[in-house]
């Protein structure tokens, strides 16, 4: 599976654009990212603060019969994306808060929003990924947030991170025959934030 990348200046949310591309443009596989989101979404209807300079992207593809089921992707996504973040935060402690948050040094750095739609009996998975690169919101909940620049004094390019994410998913599908849910689940459990 190869993901064609589509870049936008400003969108409501990259998941909205991905859903529209599947429905209206009949695209089946791709990755959308944007400089700006005006209505970024998190889980449970929460707003995702989308400051310029951070990564907002969505991958989309059909859920074929031989693919892992929708619910297993919440673990797969966390592992694949946290491995990409590890490239930039090598010395930092990386944890997962299920089902969809990635933490660096006990502060949230990434959120993942997984949605699925059905069109003419065909199921599609949309995986929205937001990564704080240069800034982060001041959150009012019990967890603080952070960004890659703050944690590492390095400022990776958005496209560099996105290319690594896309490559991770392409590799995952190339090696699909060796996919082992138990391995992913055990790895995720070891990274779970206590």
C-alpha cells in the first residue's frame, strides 16, 4: 500500500478532508496534512488546539478482510506513531495513555483520532494524528502538554515527521503477514502511563 500525500494550507480538520476525499473524490488511500486546522477534533468531541508549526495529518485506507479489525488499530496506531516520535525524543521517556494519547516525560505530545466510515458496504479507516512540534496548549486537565522543541531543543520539519509516519504504515502493510496483535498489545501495555 502506498499513501499519496495531499497538502493543504487551511482545513476544518484533516479527518474531515480525508472523509470528503473518500466520499466525493472516490480516493481510497492517502494522507492529508495542513498548515492550519480551524476545527481540529479530539476524542469525545473535544477540540484539538491546532497551532501553526505543529503537525495535523490524517491517513485513510479501506479496511480489507485480511487487515486487523478496527479496534486493534488503536494499539497499532499508538505503537507506530510513538516509534516515529522516539526518532526525535531519543532520551525522553515515552508513554501511552489509552486509547489515543502519546506522552513524553509524562506530558501529552500527541493525540490520535480514529474514525471509520462505510461507503457502499466498503469500510474505511481514517487515522487523524496531531503532534506538538513547536508549541502546545495550556491544558486545564490533570495532564500537562509539551512539544518536541521544548523537550529536545530541536525543531524537526513537519514533512520529515509525516514522511516517517507514512513510511511506518507502508512498512506495516508490507509486513502484514507477520502482524501479531499480542506483540503490539504487550508493547503497548509496557508503555502504558500509570
